C-alpha cells in the first residue's frame, strides 16, 4: 500500500537538496527539448519547497514560450488543457481529417494535446455510460484569449464525430441538425459579440450550449439529436453606450456595410451616414460579413421577410440614437428637439412603425402614479432623463430581440425531451475584465469568473487534497489560492457588495455615488479583498480578484442594477404595427397588471444582480452534476500579434487561474478515483491472471448468515479482494512488485491511481477479455465443428440410403426389361426355327420327288458328288464372300460361284456364271441356292453381342439371323 505520494521525503538532507537544485538548474538550462514536453507536469520534478516555487513557475513559462514559438499552441497541465491564442489562421490545425484522426485513435491522449483530445474524451465518457454520464467543458480565460474560437471548434468536432446514422433518412436528419447547430454560432456572434479594447470578437454575453445525444438510435454510439442554448447577462447597455475605441454589436456594422442599394433606401441607411451609436465605422473586421449572418438565419428557419423586419428595427434604433434633446428653459415644458434630430425621430418612428407624436411624448414626458387612488400625473423630463428614456427604449427593444432570436434558435435545434438521454455542456463565458472605467457589467462578469474559479478549485484542488486526507493517504498539503474571501465580499451574507447595491435600489430615495461608496467602505472595511484608491477623484472601490485588482465606479451603479423600464415605453411599443415588434411586445393583460401594481401589494423589484446570481447558481448546479473538463485560454500578448510572447502577462494569467497549483497536485497526486464497488465490478476479472485464483462474488453472504455479517468483515473482504487485484499489476507491467507500489493507493472507500496505472489496468482487462473471447470462440467453433460433422455424417447416411434404393429400383427395372426381352427373343427364335424347319422339309420333299421322277436323271460321277458335298458344306462362306466388299480369289471364288448359282445336271463347262448381286434370291440356307439371297442385319439388344473376343481383320460379325425369302426361280 502506498504511504508516500510524492518522491521526496520530509527529512531530506542538505546534500540531497543541493543535488536536486543542481539537477533542476541543469534542466532549466536546456531549452532544446522544452517544446517537446506535452505535459507541464513533466517539466521538472515537483517539489513543494518555497525556494523552488519560482523556478517551477519559470520553467513552466519557458516551456510554454518554447512551444508557442514552435507553433505548438496546446499543452496539457494535468487535468487542464492550456490553449495559447496563435493570433493567426492555421487551417490544418482544425481540419476534418485531424478530427477523424483523434476520433479514430485507440488512445487519443497519446496524441499531441489538442482541444479535440478533450472533445473525444468527453464523447467517450458519455459512450461508456459511467456515472456521472453527462459531461461539461468550461472554457475560461481573459477577453481575447480565444474562448469563442475554441467553443466554435468544439461544436464542429462534435458535429463531425457524433453523427453515425443507420439509414439515409436518419442521415438527412443528422445533417440538418448539425448544420443548424453550426449556423447558430454566426447569428449569436453577430448579435452578441462586439469589438473591445482587448478583443475584436469579444462575447458580450455568456452562453451554455447543451449538445443533446442519444444512444438508442445507434447502439454503442452517441448520435447528436439536438442542442439547447442558454444565455447569461447580455451587455445591452452597449447598444446606447460604447467606450472609447470600442464598437457596438457586429450586426449594426453588418447592415450598414452589407446592405444592397434597395435595402439602404428602404432602411434609410445612405452611404457615409453618421450615427452616434455607431463609433469607429471605418474599421473593417472579419466579423463584418452580412451574407454569412443572413444565410445562417435562413438555415435556422428565419425567412427573408422576418429578416427584413429585424434589420429594419435595428436601423430604426440607429436613427433613434441620433435623437438629441436640448435643455428646456421652463421646467413645465418638455425638452425641445435639436434641429438635426427632427428628421431622425421621424425616420425612427417610420422604421419602427410607431406614431411619431406618442413617441416624442413618451420620451419627453413621464407618467407618475401617486396616492391610494393611483392618480396619474405627467411631468416633463429633464434633458438627462430624456436621454435615459431614449436609451432605455433602445436597450429594451434589442434585449427582447436577442431573447427572441435565442428562442428561435432553440426551437430550431432543440430536440424533444424524450429523444435524448445524455448531453455534453459547453460553457463559454466572458473572461475576466478590467477597463479604465468599470461598472455593473464588469462586476457581474468578474463575479461569474470568481464562481467558476471556485468551482475549479473545489473540484480539482481543495476536494482532491481533502479527499486524500479523508481516505487515509499521507499527503503534504499544497498551498493554493482560494478565492472564497473575495466571493464573501461580493455575495456574502449578511452584508456584501451585492446586498448593499440591492438595498440602495429598494430605498425610496435618490442614491448618490459617494454615498454608496461610503456605505460599502464602512460596512466591509474588515475584508482583505476590499481596497480604496485615495487618489481617485471619482467615487469608486477596489476589489482584489483572483486575477488582479479592479476599480469599480459607483456612478450609475444603482440605476443599472434597477434597470427600470417605464410602463409607458412598453405600452408605446405594443402600439407598433410592425409584425416583429408585435411578437416581441404582445398586449398581455397580466403583464400590464404586473407593471402597475398597487401601492399596498407592490412586490420587491428583481434587480439585475439578483437575476444574474440566480441564473449563475442554476448553471453551477448543472456543472456540479456533470464531469467537468477545463480549457484555460491564455493570451500571449495584449497587442494581438502572432509570434509575440510576453512572459509577464502570461505568468499573471497562469497564476491567476491556478495553473501552477494544478500542475503541482496533478503531478504529485492521483487524478483517477474509483469507488471500491465500481473498481471490483470492473477489474475483478484481472484475478484470472493469477494462477490458482478464480473470480468469486464479493457481495455479502447469503440470508441465513446475515446475522453474523458486519460492515467490518465486509470491508475486510473488499480490502482482500482489492489487494488481490492490485497484486496482478506487476505481472501486467512485467516489473517487480516493489516498483508497482507508488502509482496506486487503496483508501477507505476509494482506489486512487494515476493515469499510467489506469492504462495498465485497462490493458490487463482487455487482455483478460480477449482470452475469454478466444475461449468462447474456441468453444463455439468446437461446438459448431462437431455439429457440422454430425450433420455431414447424417447427410452421408441419407445419401447412401437414397442411392442404394435408387440403384435397387434401377436394377429391378433392368431385370424386368431383360426378362421381357429374353422371353420375346426366345419366342421369336423358336418361331424362326419352326418356319425354317417347315420350309426346309417342304423343299427337300419336292426336290427328292423331282429327282426320282426325272427320266433324264442319271447317277452322278464321283468328282461331281464331291463338289456338291463341298458346296453344301461351304455355302455360308460363299454367301458371305459373294456379298462382301472385297471378294475372294481362286478356288474359293469358284466355290462361291458354285454355291450361289443354280447348277443344272450336266457338265460344268455348260454352267452360266451369275453373281449373287444379280440373282433374284436364295431359296434356303439348308438347300442348294435356288434364288437371290437378302441379308437383314439388326443390332443385338444384348451388351457385347456384336463384338468378337479376338476379331479377325477380314471377318464379318454381328449377323443375328439370315432371313430367307423364297421366290420363283427364273430361267437363265
């Protein structure tokens, strides 16, 4: 079990300290490898000695500078990603190919640090469904550090990787959702961002984007189904009041520079027109792209007529800003308009579609209700009050328009509550601000940054150390900058700056700036975070924030906190004939009754500070319910130039956001904390790697033994199982057991480990799962092989039986056919033999009678008798040779002639030779040839009946029978 977290003992001697100091100096002297260090925790050996604190900060600063000069802008700092603003376009750093590379990497943390690493880590955490499932990314930093760009790139990354539809229809839906989510950025930046002293595209509002994911459509994946946007504290005062060298919101410059000639004529925006609420129009920025905004609005469902109404109302606000009043010599008379303002009022009323006279009356005369009877009095306003009412009208219209745009965006991109299960939150808030003149807006912005800094400190620094102590881990406390004192000053109870400002708003008396300053200094004098500038002539107070000291002017602080909206202004806007303003200001009786309450039932006024505090608390509750991830954006220089690194400015930002303390704790501590139950549930299978050990259930014993079961024994069992699992680490790392004691610690309720240990455990778990998978595959393949073998044998048996049956049937048919053929052949043979015998008997009898009765018959000589005997014996051969293609010669030829011709009794010299082909026929095969012979050849139905075992080349075979036909003998 681990007993020492860091590598340094508390009782180290001076010699060890000097050697360590020499090693540190030697490391700091080598600048070459600094740009290759991806993690700031690896810059030098972490130590908590005071004399090394400056060296640690300097080495971190030198590492960041080396990486920045090498065009490496992202660096890990333990649990935080440090993002340096390059101040130049780098397309290849945010290409879709690079997004896919980080998304497809087995271990993205092994790649170079990038915002895509954080994005992929949050996406995989959501896919793993490990509590807490929902994720959040807090992008913080000063104004101009690149928070808006970072949020935009993260949204593009999620739009690329969180789209894996299973069908073409789902693919179209996913593409439409992604396009709308991406198109919400240019619209919100156009209406909510402005050019300030520190940043050309500074967000003048805070937003929390909730990317909604669903794993039901695609198993083992998360598909983006929608998004929701929540905004905080729009700086609407910028519409009517801009600081020196700053600009109004981008949308005003876009319509003035990007409108067509017809639109300029319709909106009364001629070329070169001057507007008091449009300072520095000559500056051209990348954000002044009107077509991009219009196209994005079109994709979000805002059609061209509605866009025209929006831009027409904005043009009306610009003309309203040119309305200037002169001092009235008589308090009973309203302030007159200046000569050049009459046209502006007429144009503004025309664009806003308001009646001109009621507009002027509302701006110059206020309505007062007094007494129990709520009597109405009208009082002319002073010049300052007229300007305030004019500015209030513009801020009211713009704030309602901005909120309406956010609702339209949400209705376009937000999914139904039942169609998404998890989400990834993306928080982009205004950075810490300190200007020459700071008011209520800067106080709220810096208050929000203080709360987020406390959330970071509570989540990663204080909670980590307190948890180590509670778990029994020997830990040397790291000193960190806690801003709880500053938060107590701003929002503490019972007295704080916010409570005093709200109290001034509730008092029914005018409030002065000097009086508010005096109350704050007297009530909060004991706070170490409150200061006072004695040399300042203007009433103000100083707050020591975590990022530095800021001086706030008390002039106008109470009025801005009240944010009063005269009821007559709302009633005037409800009379507008413009379709958009009718939607923004509906005639609601409930709203009217709320605006004009009776004196007895008047509810407390909800101030700007109270609204912002409530929304901020709600946001922090969401962040506490998720797994947070932090991206710290750093501005290398205040000039916004590339390849310029100011060490003093960067160091102040690093110290302000607590990065040095984060590096200390992340390097020396255990960033991975898992409960015992979850650890056993996930890694108990590692016991398979130990020989002779098998996984066993680690729950309590059965019911019958529950009386003897105690929490102590359960804890002992869990500890034994945990130690059994941890003993498998040396085998996984292939290292001695002593070397594996440092990266892991088993506490009272949780297991603490480093990233390397977690990676080692996951690799071992993957190894065991692979073995199990192979065993399952082997068993299945064996089962499948045996099943196939049985099926093959059964098929062979079935085939053999079928073939045997078919063969028997075939042989039976052959036997039956052979029997029929044999019977027919025998019958035919018997019939032929009978006919031949009958014919032969008749011929012999006739021939014998003729010889006996012939008077000229005489006994033949002996030679002739021999010749007739030879003819009788050799007549078949003669018959064959006479009809063959190649005949015989010599004596055989003569035999053929004698055998084939009818020989009369007489001398042989008187015979007439006639071939068998010329004769008419043969009388019989058993008698002397008396006529022509006709051959009938038919192939035998018996196999091999026509083949002789040893055939002769001159032999003729294959004759089954010679059929004889008897004809009348012709005379030669």
